[in-house]
C-alpha cells in the first residue's frame, strides 16, 4: 500500500502569510486614510479660494461704480453731496452730507448705523468695518441682492458681517459670520434723485455674498495735494474734521481708492491637518483669532487673507 504524504502550509509559513497580508492591508488602509485627509484639506482650500477670489471680485465690480453719476462732485469726502462712499446721512433738506435721502419717507432720516463705519462683528481681535456706497445705475443691471435695477436709478448698498444661520456641528463653538449686502428697493420708474428710499434701513439680514468670513475691513486711499496715504475709517473721519477746523482751513483728503481685505475660513474643520496658525497679518496689523467658547475645542479651519485694491474712477478729478 502506497502511503501519500499530506501537503500544505507549515505553521511558520502560515504565520508569515498572515503577517504579509496584514502589512499589505495596513499599507492600503494608510494610503486610503491619507488620501481622505488630503481630499478634505483640498476641498477646504477650494472653499476658501472660491470665496476669496470670486466673492471679492463680485463686490469690487459694484464698489468701482461708487460715485457714478455724481458729475458735479468728483472730489469724494465725508461731506460730498451724493458722495459715493456714505459717511453721513440726513433729510433731503440738509446740506453737506452724503446721503440726503429719507428712510421710507421724506421726513424720516436714516440711522447712523447704516453709514460707513467700524465696530462691526468679527471673529478676531479687531472689529470689522462696514462699507456703504451709492451710485446711479449706468445701465440695466442687478444690485448686490440680485434685484433688477433700471438704468438711471439710485442704488445704495451696504456691506457688513452678520451671523449666519447654517451652522454645522464643526462650528457650534465659533460664531459663524458671513459678508452680507443690503440694497434699497429698485423703482419701476428710475429716479437718480429720490427724496426717500425703501427696503434699505429696515433690515440687517441682506444676502450673504461670501460665507465663513472671520474679518472684513478696508482702508481708504486718499489724496491731499500730491500726497497719498491710506486711512482707516476712524482715521479718515478725524483727518477730515481736523482739516476743516484748521486755521486757515486745509484741504480735506479726497478718497480715490479702497483697499479691501477679508479673512475667510473653510466650512468645516480639518482636524487631521497640522493647522496651528492663530495670528494673521492684515494691513500690516497682527490680528488674533478669538478663542472658541468651549474649553478644549479645536479651531482647525483652513484660513486665508485676501486683499484687493479698487480704484474709484468716478471720484478722480474735479467737477466736470
């Protein structure tokens, strides 16, 4: 009788095969997890870039129109009649103010909260700014909230940060802010010189243009004679007042450009990424992120600062 020997793995061979299999599975899992981490990071970077590049360009296209149609007043300051950057507001009978237009009727003035100023909401150590502009529509167009505006109609728009409503599980400990805009209600029959506006001074909601903005600010580029410099809102108001009060009165700086910056973050945290930066430089000033309200909660969002400079071509020069 022929005895057949059994053939198969020895215990050592089996252990080696299992070890090799585990190594292969571990390598594949590591590659998968690394790819997933990179995908989330790239998605977050793309979100930030979309807001910074396309959002700022959308805003800049409207800001460039500031002071359009104001051919009698091409030197732009805080008292320019119908001035493209709105610092002052009052009734139609008042003079030396930018927005001499009533709120919903000709006898009720807008509150000072709607003008260009600082002290806005922010997620950093520096308060955000608010920018209010006005112009006459050069053609049939849409305002910043998507409403159709007829050529020749007065347009007033305000840009500011407000709290968003679409908070996620990742940002419940971070105030979710967005760069929003509100605009006056367009008229069926265009009017470049209305005595009152509707739909502008009654809401702080507006349409979100750029979501997830931690800071919004700008500098006013102004000229005095042949000298140019940048001012914050408060610095410009103080400089204009000082020029008028000087003996003899001096030339008030004329605004000719706006340098705008936003600090944008991603929608969701990327907790696996080595994100430790908490201080950013904006206009030469270091700003620090606010600490989350819950102790121990991370703040690992992708963030970036985007800056654009907008020339106010309708405020360059003297009266035509």
